[in-house]
């Protein structure tokens, strides 16, 4: 371990921060010390891995003993300063899960602790949970400096009952002109909103690509210094991305509501009082049968 510490310090002195961090992580696996956690956090910040920097420097802050000498006080304040700067570059998620459920963020397993915030890079993330074979999933957009609360309720697996016998269907009567107009108008409006939502999502994707390309053009710091003109332009692309994405989701929701209403008119309204659709409920779901 002493040899590994010497190699890690030498790599850090020579500017090989990623290699030095790997060595300190190996040391952490052998001995979970304050020095290892603080060095992993500081090196993560140096190589631009802001979420890892926040995780490790927060742990460093928890386990670091109070400074007793000027040198220890200077090191302590340096770690807190790195933690504050790293937090400005990430968003944070607080996840609530049922007891015993496992969780992943973008496919990577994460450990959920009570009221613990999970730092993530700004952008869209997929959060999934599984419990006893059942699963739940949600996509969430997180901005820089933002805290998002996410709750995942994993449904219990449903039993598969015997399907009930479907009732006989009545013959479909002719639709009135008003009903036909409502159905055609609802279908056209829902299609328009869905197409608008798709177009806005394309705009959001293009803005995200432009933001990433502009941020990379600054150099290796990936816009850690926000005063650069390219970074300000990247921030404008980011604002466009979030705005287009939010309006796109609203358009999808509006289109879905209109489509559901149009389907309800088509199934459950008609010119004569005789029924033309049947609904059957069971433990496995709801079945609709109709003629139109």
C-alpha cells in the first residue's frame, strides 16, 4: 500500500490525474481512509468528472477530522472549495423507492440512501427501478444547479385470471354529421399536436448537439470557466434545448388527450340509444370491444 501511495503521488505530481485517481481508488478498496476519499474527489474534479467529485468530496467532508494545524486547515478549506465549485457544474436527484427495490441511472446501478442526493451531469437521464420482477422507469431532465425529486412506485405483479366471456355486440348504427365532424376534427388536431411535439424534440436534439460541440470547442475544461464566449453560446443552446423539450412534451400530452377524447367519442357516442361498445373489467385490466 505504501508503494501504491508513492506511485499515486508521483502520477499526480506529473499531471497524470486519471492514473493517479485509479491508484487512489485501489487504495480505498484496501483501506477506506480520509486521505483516499479526499484525493479521489480532488482528482475527479481535476479531470472534469464533476458528479464523481461531488460524491467523493462530500464523503471526504463527512469523514475528515477537524483541522488542528494551519496546514490541515488549508487542505480542509481547499477540499470544501473544490466541492462547492463541483456542485455548480452538476444537477442533483433525490430518489424515493419502495423498500427492497434496486435502482439504475442510465443503466448504471446506484445505491439509494435516505435523503441522499445523487449528483449527475446536466441533461436527460433515465431512472429505472425493479422489485420482484416488476419494473418502473422515468426520464427526467436535470439542469445545472437544479435539484429534482423523483418517486418510483413499482407495481406488484398482477395475477393472470381466466378471461371472462365477452358479451354479444350490437350492430353499429350510422353516425350523425356532428359526431363525424368531432371525430375527424379530433383526429386532425391530435395529429397536429403530435407532429408539433416531434418537431420540437428534433429542435431540442439539434440544440443539445450544438451545445456539446460548442462546449468541446473550448478545450479540455468543457466550459468549467463560464466567462468564455463559446460557453455563453453553449448556455444559450442549452436553454433552447430545455425550452423545446418542455414544449414538445406538452404537445405530446395535448395530442394524447385529444386522441383519447376522439377515441371515446368514436366508441361511446352514437345517434341511437342502442349500445355499440362493451367494457369488461378484470384483475388483468380493462377490455374494450366495439363495432364502428
